[in-house]
C-alpha cells in the first residue's frame, strides 16, 4: 500500500476540520494514516555534539524552552522514553561548552520539554541543536533557527526511522 505524503495543506485541512467539529486530543491517529516520512538530519546539526550528554532537569538558569515531539516513521506513533540531546549558544555559554549541553526523555505522548538559558545568535543566527542518538532508530541531528533572536521558545519535531 502506498501512502500520500503529508503536506502542510493536509495538516491545515485536518486541523480546520478538528476545530470546526470541536475535536480535541492528539492528531497522531489521523496523521498515521498518511504515512509519515522520517526526519532528515540537517546540515550543521551535529556541530559541537557531545555523545552521552547527561539527562538533566534544566540546562543552566533557564528562561528559554526547547520543545517537540518524537514519532515513528510510517505510522506516526508517539515514542515514549526517547532521549533527545539539546545544546546551543546561550547567554550562559557557547555551544561547545559542556555545561551548555543536556538531554531529556520523551513522555508517554512522545513529547519533550527542556528549559535552558536564552539562545543568542552565533555566526549571525540564533539557533539550537538537537539530536536523537539512542539505539533502535537512525540518528538525527537538527539545527532549527529561531524566527527572532528575542523568541523564548523553539519547537523541533522528530520522525524516526527504525534501524
């Protein structure tokens, strides 16, 4: 069976229908029927990566939130207990500094959240780094850019391909 690619239009159409009918809750079951493609690693995402960064409650003094979801490619099922490493150039350190790195685990719905110091521009852009680097799925590195340097949160989603 072939699944059509999930497009922004498909997502907006589904979200509009959900809002119009008062439907609430996660969108995973509907999206799973579409057949989600795995997330590709981004160029520059692995810069200053530190294998084995510890799982932490917060990086530094906080004030900025890195959030996202982790789902399985194909069926879109949320993946609980997955380790996501996060690091960035912040008000408290550079992305190469060990104290600027930390990892968090996804909850039962595949959601992760980690508070960290405010991300600031490095090489002209305010950006974060995220990595999925655990066994079971292919490693993925992301390097999302903030819309504005003053943003206090950033969302990055992973769709993982089993090994």
